[in-house]
C-alpha cells in the first residue's frame, strides 16, 4: 500500500468505526517519517471533507500514558473542530470504536509561537490561558495495540476533547501539583497531577512549537493545545458517566 492508501484506510476506519490491523504489521518498511506523512495526508483528507483544524495535541508525555500503550516517546497530532465536545455534553459511542478518556491540561496562546529555539520562558510569555481539559482517544487499530509509527499515522488516536472554562493562569505556580480525579459512575478510577506531564505540561507546548518548526509551522494564537494525558486512560461504555475533577472545575460527560 502506498501512503495515500494508508491514510484513506485510516480515515475509513474512523468513518465506519471498523478497526484495522496495524500498518507496521503489513508494511515491510514503515518509518516514522512515513507515519508523519500519512498523518498529514489524513488531515488533508479531513479538510477536503469540510473539517476544520482547531489545534494540536501532544501525546505520551507522561509515564502513565507511555506504559499504558507501551510506546515510550512523545508524539504529536492535530485537533479538528468536530472533535470538540461541549462542557457537560454527551460522547457518542456510535461514531467511535473503543474510546477511552484521559485528563489533560489545555493551553491557549495569545501570540504565535514559532520555533526553533522556543524556550519555556517564551511559552509562559505567550500564554493566554491554561484550562482543565479531557481528551477522548480512540485507536483505529484492533485491540488498541500499536507501535510508535502506527499511532503517529493514526493521528495519535485523537477522537474528541473538552476544554473547561476556568482559566488557571493566575495559579500557574501551583498548577503542577493540583490534584485531579477521574470518576467513572461516581467511583474514583484515576488520580494524578499535571507534573506527571514532563514535570511541567508547559514543556509539552515548548516541545510542540520546536517540533512544528521542523515543518516551518508555528502554534497559532487562539488554538487549543492539549499537552498529553496525566494518568492512564480510562475506557468507558454506553451509559457510563465520566467526571474529571479539578479543584476549580469539574468536566463531565455521559456516553450515549
Ligand atoms: C495514544 C495517544 C496518546 C496522550 O495524551 O498521551 C495521548 C493513545 O493513547 O492511544 O493522547
Ligand atoms: Mg491525550
């Protein structure tokens, strides 16, 4: 299969909710560079179908997430407008395969960040806001099993996200140690703190800006940046109620 065909197969898996075999299992040679190209082709297909780009995401930036999927390198992907779930909304099961939820820190910038050479200081100076968030990941691969190249080609399993309303910028100094709970049907299933993400989730933004620079791209002001799951992701089924609780705000949804 050529890269365009792989991109189409992955998009088809999204549209038909039918999981596929890992690309790396079928292709003799499938490099990380190939995978990045497939991801870019997938974005192009989405844009041609009328979707809109609304942000970027980092993934596998915490030990918990890396162990979760057995891939030990940070990855990046894109967010589409259609991924956004309104606060206290519903997450549709019939448009997904085997979704999981994870608590994240979302960042919005007030000015473009263009690498190379972006520092943590540059990120702090460019901040418009820091928001409690959650991401829905939904691997297009059977049994949620993949290698680094597979998950990059699959736009890092991106499927949905919710961003809170409370801007934590004024609490930047205590952000890293804020306690976060994930509840499923009222029961606590995960606990964590933003420090789990590279020691500081703002480093995730720095990394993204410098990595986008390799493709001569910047992080534009105003877009959503997800910095990566803080805890292991939590699977959920039809009828489950999920709450991600921060000291300042609770994000919740029901799977329908
Ligand atoms: C890969 C996506 C990782 C994160 O926040 O670490 C990710 C996956 O878990 O399927 O979004
Ligand atoms: Mg994530």
